[in-house]
C-alpha cells in the first residue's frame, strides 16, 4: 500500500480514523498494541501519528474522543502514548541546542559516508534493506514504501542500526526523518537518543530476538543475528535546560499577516480570537529535514495537508503565497503586504522554527496553544516524572481548540 493511500493528507481522514480507533483505545489497545504484523496490518494501534504530528487532528481532540469511550484508567496506556509526543516536544523546546547538535552530527556523519567506502556500503545496504537480517530489511522496505513503521519496529530498527550494524546515530535519525509521514524532529531526536543511551544516560535499548519473535508471532526470528550487547554510542550529552516558552499575546492592531506552516494545520482557534490577516504566507521547510532529498511521499503528505488547511480556512486567510523557504523570502513577502507584524502558530524546534528564528526585520508573534503551555514546563527530566502530571493536564483540558 502506497503511503498516501494509507494516509490521505486531510483532516477529514484523520477524524474518521480517530472515530474508528477510539472504541479500541482501552483494553484492546493495552493488550494488543505490541503486536507487529507488517505493512497495512496495524489495526491494533491508532496510526493517527501523521495527523497529530501536523495537527490536522489535535491532541485535545484525540484525548476527548478516547475519553468519551473509555475511563481514564482503561485508556491509560493509550493516553500515556499520546502524551509521549507532548513530552518530547516540551523537552526539546527547553533544550533546542539538542536539535542543533543533531544537525551538526549529521554533517560530520555525511562527510564520513563520502570518504569511507566501508561505511558507505553498510549505510547503503541498511537504507536499501539489503543487510541479510530479514526483520530489519523488511522494516526498511516498509518504511521506504509506506512512510510508516509500528513503534516497536522503530525501536528494534534503531537498535539494530546502532548496535548490530554499527552505523552512526545521526544517519539513522536522518533516514527516519526522510521517510516517515509522521517524522517529527522532537520524537525522532529523543527516540533515537533513548535507544542509544544518551537521553537517559547509561540506559540503552537492545533489541532482543525473543521479543521480536514473540511480537511478530514468529514472522521473524533473528536468533544469532543481532548484537548481544549495547556498546556506548558517540553523541553529545543532554544540554542544560532553559525555561519553556510561554508564547505571545495576540495583538490585532496594524496590518497583520499570517505565516502558516506544517507543524500546526488547525489554525481555526486563532480566527475565533479575532485574527484577521491581510494575507497568508506558507512556509516550505522540507529542505531542512535532511542533507538528502526527503521521500516523495513525505513532501506530498505535507503539501496535501497544507492545501487541505488552506481550503478549510479560505474565508479567513486573504491572498495566499506558497513556498516561502527562507527568512529573507518571508520578510520580503510581508513587506510587500505592507505588514507591521507577522503572526504564526508557535513552531516547535525543527526546520520550521529554524526559518522563523531568522526573521529580524519585522516582529513575529508566536501563538502557543494552551495544551503546550500547560504541559511543556513539566518536561524537565524523564517521561515518568512528566507522567505524574498527566491527571492534572487532563483535568485542565477543556473544550477542543481546533476547527
């Protein structure tokens, strides 16, 4: 199944998927979520991640819909998984240099690929699914062809990449970002660092043949093929923590333009607060995903999702300018609209934020959702410390901030 057949890039498809999955988000999810059956066979997990990652469907909507079907206790495992994404974003927001370190490590690793023939061969074999390790090769093909992997397969894949194939961390992170329809800078950065023992120093994740055999119900059995120990992985330590961003207040005075981007494609709540932009610009940040060209399905998903948003909100946007790829282009566009201020939904750390932070000739108002404002400050350490605050965060979530 091709990626966009599996994940039509529009809000209506995301909401329909949520409605189908919500009744299964309690006991069934808790019991069967670790089963990994292969391409197109992910009925026991939500597969909502591409929609949540781009906020075609918001976390509030997912939480509310699931809790309409289940008690908090019954849905606890799924709710934890929903908040993992929020935790990852909050952690990286307070430590943005971890993303910069990731980019720097990728440049070094890519230089090594160009100059070390053995590394290049092993990297190419891994990316093409030609390592001879059946489970790994199948997951490589599934990722490249469908833009998706079950979460457990992602962890096993990363472990084999690092410890069995002895490939650089940065190249693995890059491979995922180039191919995942739900590729998220925060979740991807932290997920790979967790497997490598860098996020939680000294605590690595080693893929176990028995676990793979059990969770795939015997479809794969890599006994004797995988590393038996997790050797230390080179990588920068966790940076010092900053304060979590709190966002800006909406100021509607003057000539305001809206900057729309892939990280949040449910902007209706801003219009409900009175935002009336004279024009809208759309950032294209795909060039910041990788040194290489992202997979076609990744760029097509993002483009389709953005077009869906533009169609839904056409009455509020004014004239639309697409494909703004740099801070200078954005400034020139805004000045051509005689704008006095740029308003955007807060872009979390990643390629979009890299572009926005370069804007310095006009003030930029970054509007932060209450969901993020409440949750991100709790991402001070590991997830389980963050998790203790989930009941409070659920209680504070009222209504649905999307349209």
